[in-house]
């Protein structure tokens, strides 16, 4: 039996792809990138490329064998085997045999966390010559910071550190949302992205509104703090996260104030804060003395109870607390 050579194989696309890790967004992005690469090498009808996705724990060895077997007409196709760490011994054996002699036209994408009962499959695929794309969980702040910087740079923008931090404050740690936000900001501003643009575009998001209100309040900018508060509430943000942001900011100030002079880098692990945040709080503390900070903490504690049911008007309680705390600043 003679098999027709698939068109894309003349264009050097590795038919064996290993996506290693458990960061969902990076996995989705890597998978899409591989599929685009295969489609870009097809001479006709790339949009009709068959794609089959299965979980390793739900597929039988015979089904795997059938999917990875040669097609009489060398039909281009992509097979995605997700959660490969769940594969049983027979399935692993079937995959091992199939990748020794990849079927013409078939691209196998194996998504593996690196662990599980089929941990040895990673070594098998690497030894078979798989292209490996690392997609680890980004658990550290510095890793998410680097991710945002790279997202901007991939779009031709070199962001300032303050811009990156503003976006992380605004969006949080979700990589999918961060990537989308970077893309939107660059497109809408023509690449002229700064902290003000971040706050302008994401004023309705809990992170930026809550911490923006807190920052303006702690800086003593009463009018700006009240304006930010009103925008947050109009945008649908519940009073609780705003009060929490204010309380968290004051608590951080109190912790660093009690420690006296601290080095941001050597104290980061002890305080559980990135160095840039410690520096920011140290700068904020220049406008505060212990007595005023203690009074602000008391107001924030009362506010916490008010927004969680002890007050009939949580929004009024928020406005009152923001006004009182901001007016304590020297």
C-alpha cells in the first residue's frame, strides 16, 4: 500500500509535540500556535484541518492506535491528547509504539503536567524527538511581572515598571485576562501605555478601583479618592473589596512601620511582599506618624464591619471613611 506524502511535511513541522506544565492559558496558547503552524504549511484548505482532542484517561489504546495510524490519502490531521499523565500502561505503550514511526500527515500534541501515573511518558516523548513547550504555573509575582513585560514587548512596547505593576494591580494574576488587557491597551493607545492609561481603561475592575481608592486615600488626595470611589461604585464594584483594599493597604503600612528601617529586598520574603510594594509603602509612610496611622486603622476596622452588614448604607460608610482617613495625612 502506497501512502501519499502530506503537503505540510515538506515544510519541517515536527509531528510530535509535547506541551509540559499545567498553566491552562499557556497550554491553550501553545496548542493554538502549533495548529496555526500546521495550517500555514498546508497548500490547500487549511481551515478544514481535522482536529481531534481527547483526554488520556477517557480513550482506549485501540482508539489511540486508530487515530495515530497512517491514512490511505495522507490526510493532514492533528490529534491532541490532553491530561496525558492520566494515561494507563497500555495507552502509554500504544503511544510509545506510534511515535517511533509517526504516521504521515499526523501531528500529535501531548499535554502533560509532568506528573501522574504516566509520568514516564514525558521521557518517552522527549527521547522520540518531541518539540517541548514549557507551560508551568506562574506562582510568583516576579514571574507574572515578567509575563506582562514579555506580552508588551511582543507587541513592540517597552512598558515602565509602574505600568506593569498598575496592570497587575488592576487585573490580578489571571494570565488570560492579563494578555487580553495588554493587547487592548496597546491597540487602543497606539502603544503609548502608562499607569494613567491602565487606570483609565480598567477603572471598573475590582483590583484597580479598590487599590486606586486606597492609594489616593492614603496619599491624602481626598477629592481624587472620592472620585475614584464613585467611579468604582457606579461601575458595579461591591463596597466590600474596596474596604478590604483600604484595610490591606493600611495593614501593610502598619507592619512596615513597626519594623522601622527595612531593606525592601532582604525583607521581601519575611513580609510576603515584592520589593516594589515595600518601597511604595515606605514612600507612603513619609506622610504618616504612628498616632495617625493607628487612628486610620481604627476607622478601617469600623468600615469593615459597616460594609459587611452593620450599616444600613455601606456606600455612605465608605465615603465617610475615605474622607476621614485622607484628611489624617500630614
